[in-house]
C-alpha cells in the first residue's frame, strides 16, 4: 500500500506554499474527440485530492462517477461535468470521466491521499 499524503509546505511565515511532493499515483492519457475516457481513483486511502493538468488550449470536461458531457446549444443547462477543473476532492474507488471536443488533448491527473478524518 503506497500513496502520497496531501502535505503542503509552509513558507517562512507559516503560509501555504503549495509545495507538494511528487505523487506515487500519476496517470496520463491522450483523449480523443467525443470519447469518454476514464480513470479509477486509487483505493489505498479513503479520500484524495485529485490534481489535474491539461494540454495548453485544450477544453476537457471532467465528471466524477458520471459520463462526462460537453455543452450542447447556446443556453445554460444542468450538467455533471466541469471544464478543466484544477483540483477536486474524490473518494477511493471513484471513477473520473474525461471528454473533449478537440481533436485530441493530453491530460494528467495525480492523487494525494488525505488524512482519514477528512470528508
């Protein structure tokens, strides 16, 4: 059972310096247009922070435990997806779904385990 704990470094004044260690749980993919692509959150710990990276200029829709969907039409509608989220709280065993309307997009996600009291 190996995972990287969520541990932020502090600067000289004690403020969050966002100095994360390299994660042991890293995933990447080249997703293609209109193809639902998934990754399962590791289950070594009950809760994680997922940190996402995207190819510059790419639009990637992400959903948790639901098929990702891109917008249709020019009016607002309820959705299960978020466009290019930076980081999100997830649970071990959740399934993240990714979708792009671009020809292709490079996507990365790393997971940091949270203390078991979180969530």
